[in-house]
């Protein structure tokens, strides 16, 4: 067993955990909370509209996961350099983030605009869903360029543990998005009624506000670590780019493949009809609302452990990782119970017909029961192993589990067993338990610990 943290180390650990974790949790709670509200607003327009937005957002999900992959992979360096207070190197990492993020966002936005019907056809064969989704995607895809840059700033602010103002900015942008959604979807406060096109426009405006505010915040600070001239940002050179790329690319591959596998699973759910698509969309949003606390724990763990490894304190990093796992187990049980109790009232809010409501109740029960293995898997991979630079191992575990098992199981459950949505979701979720066993073995081995700042 891992040695426990000393009293002083535990105090420091929990102080930093609260300092990084709470802002991240608040960001996710507000974001997912308003997504719940968005799905309610769009769902009351129509089930096809909700299915269309949910389907179009699968493409954005792939983009956001690719960004998360690269930025979180690069943030391993940012966190470890922050442990040494090497601001010059941090700014070079940020420059690499900007370069890769812009190219990725431009590519995904262009493809989304030009190929919207073809992309949506992959997830739904219903012509009305494709037509509505195309209207939405051809507007919202322009927000990818803004989101890509905002993500780069936010992830690096997390890595250097300066989150107060960025959190306020993110929350404000999300609230603006929610208000504009209400006004533009239904035509309130003198604005036109634009249905799902209004939701897309609201997202675009909110992203523009967010990026503008983040840039102003950084460059108005006297000595902010991310405040850099173009020469400081883009003087990283080939050697450093390759060094960061080698660590980040397995995370990019892992997150991109994972997001594609989730989209393929969503495609399998689509074979059950638009009602199943709508329930899957609602179920995912609601479960993410309850999982927000784990995003905070995972992000905070990665930052804290990364900073510790930057100072080459390997034993302390292992102890911090063990403490974060205990937190994850306790919180998983608490969140599971709350979701089981809350699923009834949540189902009533959406006002679906009786059959669809029963489907949603079943889906939420499955997601509550499977929360512990799913969140442990998230903590092992995103909160511990990756921050030690063990990104290739994580990529292999994720790719094999998702592509070779979860996706085939989804189609097997739908096309061969002819199970309903909750049963198929339970079948898919069993793979997370197997991944937990493999990741625990890796954690105990200590092979995940790497000090990337050592020359």
C-alpha cells in the first residue's frame, strides 16, 4: 500500500485541491446546468429538434475532445514547469497550444460547414433531423475557432493554478449563452423566434464574449504568466515542439478516438429511433451535471501531482495520487445516491410522453449505478497517469476498451439482442470496470511517474 500523506502535506494537498477543483466544478456545474436548461428549451420545441441539436453536437464533441487531448497533454509540461516557476518555458508551451489549436479549429469548422448533411447522416437517417441539424451546425461551427483559443487559455490557467477570474469569465459567458438561447429560440424580448438556429447564434455570441474577456484579463495583468509577446509565444523551436507533441499526441489520439467511439455508440442508439436519441442526449447532460465534481477532482489532481513531479518529488506525487482516489470513491457513492433519488423529478421536467419518460428513468438509473467505475476510470487516466507523462499507456487502454469492446457491444445490444436503450447503455458501461483493474495495476507499478522537465 502507498504511504499516507503526512498531516502537513495533506493540508497543502486539500488546500490546493479546493483552490483548483472548486472553480472547475463551478464551471462545469454552470455549463452543464445550462445545457440541461437548453435541452429542456429545445425539447419543448420538438423531439426532432432536440435530436438534431444532440446529433450536431456529437461533431463538436469530437472537436472539443481533440482540444482537451492536446491541451491537457501539453498542460503536463505547463504544470511541471510551474513547479519550477519557469515562466519562459510555460509561454512557449502556450504558443504551441495556440498554433495547434487554431489549425485544428479551422479544419473542423470548415469541414462542419461544407459537409454538415453528410456528417449528420452518420448519426441519424431521419431526413428532418438531418435538415434541422444542418441549419444548426452551419452556424455553430464558426464558434469552434473562438472556443479553441479560449480552451487553450483556460487549460493553462488551470495548470498554473490561477483560476478565479477565468472561472468568472467562463461562467458569465455560459449564462449569456443561456439567456440568448431563451430569447432567440422562443423570440423573447423583441428578438426573432429562430428555434434551433437561435441556439446556434447564442453559442457563437457567447464564445466571442468569452475569448475577448479572457484576452483582456491576461494582458491587463502586470505579470501574468500567460501574458506574452508573439516572439515569446512562438519561439518554442522544433525540439520543444516535438517534445510536447510526443507527450500530447497520445492524449489527442486517445480523446479523439474516445469521442469518435462515443459518437459511434450514439449512432447505435440512433437505430432505436429519435426518442432514444433524445433520451440519450438528456441522459448524458444530466449525468454530466452529477459528474461535474469529478472533473474538478481530476483536474486538480493532475495540476497538483504535475507540479510536485516538476520538483522531482516522486514519493509525494504517489501519495497525492492515492489520496485523490479515496476522494473519488467517496464522492461516487454520494453522487450515485443523489442521482437515483433525483431521476424522477428530472424526468418530469422534460415533459416527454409516458413511453419516453420511462426510457429516460431507466437510462438515468443505469448511469447512476455505473458512476463509480466510470469516474474511477476518469481519475486514473486523466487525474493521475497522464500527469506523470504516461500518455501512451493511457491511449492504449482507452483505445482498446472503447473501439474493440464498447462500440461493438453497443451495436450488438441494438442490432442482435434488440435490447432497449437502458440495457444497451449498461452493457457498454461494463467495460469501464475492466479498465479500472488495468489502470490500478499500472498505478501500483509506479511506471507512470516521469519528470518531463529534467534535461
